[in-house]
């Protein structure tokens, strides 16, 4: 016995330009029928929230799937899977495609070489699937945009829920972020964490989809932008605060990556927030009340 609900969509060529489009969504549970063998021309994320089953890829090896888990179905890759008939499973799936899938794969959010991914939980992923399901009501004029945005959210939720990552992400990336503003080379960062430079590069590529140098640069430039907007520090002082002893080198890096020189970036922002900057992340659902005087 099983229960199933699903919807399928056909986004227009214009919607495909958004980068990701949702092609379908489904929520199922119970002793579902076996899927495949088959080969698709698009991606599917199958989220198994309860129960167990199996997956078989093109090499023919049968892999056990135990909830919570994610099954990646990759375009052009034959696959065959299903729940254990004795237990069934609770499954949600999202079909999607678009040019952004290549970038998500490069960044490690989609893993073609690891079709079965253990998860810590599926709450956030199922919330994203729920948003797609709610948007799937007949006649919704925002259908393609709402569901496409939810696919981006789903990919992030699945990345965070991977069992091989801590609650706050990869510990190597956390350590790099803590030391990001110190004037250290990649080799020195690696030594601090008891790793070879090659091992550090592999870990950062796996966790962030980029090199350690690019990962550190993103953190440093983000902080530099904040200092340029929120303080009156000279550019040379900003450079030192984010780990660059040579302000000319910092300015060249900033200009190349941001597209504006640091001084020009500060002028363009046109914000005077000196003294009012907060490091506390606000809750958008419960903003602070702004007191108003008597009228």
C-alpha cells in the first residue's frame, strides 16, 4: 500500500534563462513501486525521510539507502531504485534542469560521483519541497519563478544537511575563516591545520568549490567592503585589517575582483553608518521596534 502526489511543469524558454527551473515535484510514502531501470535527461533530487531501500547505478552495484538520505539522479546516468517492500519509505522528489546545474556541480552541491548521500535530517529540504508543492496550485501565474527559486533553496538545504559536514559546515573552512585576516600564505594556513598545501587545496575545493586563495579572498574582500562603508579608515588601514600589508596590492586585487577601486566603491555606496554598525544578525521576522516621538 502506498500514497503518492505529484505535479509536472513545462517552463518556457524565457524561464530557463533564470538558471534553474523546476520540472516536477512529488510526495510519496509507503511500499512504492521500484523505479527503473531508466535514464533521464534532467536532474532529480530524491529525499528519503524515513524507511530504507536500495539504489543501483550503471555499474550494477546495489547500494543500501537508509533514511535520512538523498539520492541524486543525474542526466544520462542509468539508475534503478526502490524502497524495501517490508518497510517502504517516505520520499519527496524534485525534478529540475538549467545551466546553473553545471555551476552547482562544480561547487559540490550536486555530486554525480556520489549518488547516495547520507543526511543528518531532511526538515529544511522538505520545507523547500513544500514550497514547490504549494506553488504548484493550478493557475498560479508565479509558478515557474517560485518553483525555480525553491530549487535553489533546496540545493542549499541539502548541502547543509550532508552527514559528512558539521552543523556549521566543513571544519577546515571554519578554521580558514577564523584565520582569514592574518597575513598568511596558503602553505602557512595548511601547516597551522596539520595539512599539506595539496591536502588543504583538495579540502577547500571539496567544501567550497574553489581554491583556498579564492575562498580567503572572498572573505577578506567582504570584510573590506564593510570597513569601507562603515568606517572612515584610510584604504591602507583597511588593507591591513583584512590581511594585506601592501595597500597597492590590496587595491589592485579589490579593483580586479569588485570592478571598482576601494575609494570609488566607498563613494558609490554613499552611506554614512559610522557609529551605528552592528555585528548582531537581525531577525527579519521580528525586527526591532522603532520608537517614535509624539506627533
